[in-house]
């Protein structure tokens, strides 16, 4: 039986992407889990996402990491109706194996992001911290990471 909450969340993500960031929508991401503590997103391997070696293209991998880390913050901001805006300040990637299948991106730093959001709301100053996103290809390599991403998220109250 399908998880209707995740089905609805996936379609909300895709609608947001088509209206605001079409490049994300083209990749057809699927939201597998999303709450205040973690976010898991899957990007399929297909004609549009494949590189010349038959694995997930570098840009698609980066978008998956962006989504897994960014959606937690977006959901926290929306739930709290917070006047804080965020962006990614830097991006570091370690590639361990080729992603030769649908790739799952998981960020488990929701608690830290919630604290960072509170700090940004209270201080009114720019606040930053780094999240980790792990990419796996469960159909081929189970839980073995194919890549690990570290993204610094910067938050500041809108003026």
C-alpha cells in the first residue's frame, strides 16, 4: 500500500521545482522520508541523468545532495513560519564508487538544523553550519556509500 503522505510530499516537491527550479523537476526526485530529523530523496538513473559511463551524472548527484539537506530546512522554516532565508555557502564531495542505479540521498542533521534556525531567528545575524548527505545505491550496493557530501548552510533573518 502506498504511503500517501510521501506521495503527496513528492508531488508538492515536483510542483515547487517546476515553478521555481525546473532543473530539479527534470530529474524526477522522489521523497522517501521527510521529518524534522532526516530527509531521504531518490533520483532515478535514466537517459537525462546518466553520464557517458552509464552512472549518475555529477550534476544530478549534486542536486540530490542539495535536496536532502535543503528540504529539511525548508520544512522547518515553513512549519515555524520563520522569517529566515537560507542558502548553501559551500559544497564538498567525496566520490567513492560510481552510482550505477537509482541513488538515494540521506541527511540526518535535522536536529542541528533546527537549532541553527532558532539561533538565526534569535540573533538576527548570519548563522552557519555543515550538514552531511550520504548517497547510496541500494539496488546494487545496499547501504555502502557511493558519495558523501558536506554542505555549509547559511541562514539569516530576512530584513
